[in-house]
């Protein structure tokens, strides 16, 4: 038996309750309920539970988007067969987010293409799902944006925002030598967040190499000391996964 058409009054009431997303599937769901002789209370519970789940998922996706987390970079998409090595026990512990509760940092180190960025984003998604505020940004973009903020007098406000988010993720840190303004900005962020908030940095360089790329030697030493002595080191080594993505001609 085909589903009955919904009455205008029911459609109006559903829309007035801001439940319009139920309308496309509601006739079929009601038909199934009638055919199976389901209790009306059970039907109502099922429909409203699905709507609550849909809204929660949308809310989570919106928060992840505001945090600038890549939707595809989640642990479910992690390639377990990749030719890389890392401390799996440490990663399992990091996924529990105890480091976040204790305001510790995480440094994800390794060569190009081994999945450092994906691991950082995936941990960000875990934090987002548990209700923590997250901000994720590549280092180059972040420092460029902070320089621009100096021009419109929003620099101090932006630093405060970055200092107070629960988890700050800075990707590809230390790719090149940093000027005085960039050195000052990262120093201020690390100092402001010391034992008050967590950071995840991904880098191709060991922290000992940061000393040579930061503009001010004294700030560099203080920054490295404060960050490294409060951070877990997750070292990822192996073959770049991007080789798998290299385009190739199909065999005839």
C-alpha cells in the first residue's frame, strides 16, 4: 500500500516546530508503522530520536568546519597498511585526550607525506566530538593572518582568541626561517597557553632545529623549553603515502 499524503495541518504543525527535515520521509515511515502495527509512542520516539541524531551530527559538522578541520581527516580513514612506523600505544593514549585534560601538548614529527597532518586533524575531530573548542590552521596561513591583524588593530584580540581555545593545532610548523614578528607571535601563543591549554604542532624538524629558524635566540630557547618539556612526541617515519596518489596510466 502506498504511503498516504500528509494532511496540510500536520505539515503546518511539523514546520512550525522546525521539524521540516522529517517531511520527505515521514509518509513512508508512517506507512511502515501502520503496516507493522507499531505503538504510536514508539513511532514518535523513533522519529524524534532520528531528528535529534541528525541535528547533533549537523552541529558537530558545523563546529568542525569553524575549527577548520578537514572532514575527511578522521581516524576511520587512517590507512592501517601504510608503510610507516610510529608508537601505536602512544597514539591510542592520545586518542583518549587525557593530554587535553591535563593541558599537555603534542608534537607530531616526521618527513613529508607520512600522515602528520591527518593525525593532527583526526585528534582535533576527537576533541570536537567531546565538546572541546578547537582551532586548526597551517603555520604559514596563521602567521600571515596575524601580520594582517596588526594592520587593522585586531592582533591582540586574535591572539587572545587563539590563546583561550581548548586545542590549538598548528600544521607544518618550522618549514622555513621565521622573521621577528612570526617569532614573537608563536612565542606569545606558547607562553599564553603554557599549562593552561593544549597545542598540537606538526613539523618536519626536531625542536632542536627550531632554535636556528626563529629570529630571536632568547625567545627561541624559552619557547622550545616550555613547549618540549610539556609535550608528547609522536614520531612518524616511513614512506610518503602520496606515492599511492600519484597518477598513472591504466594498462590497456
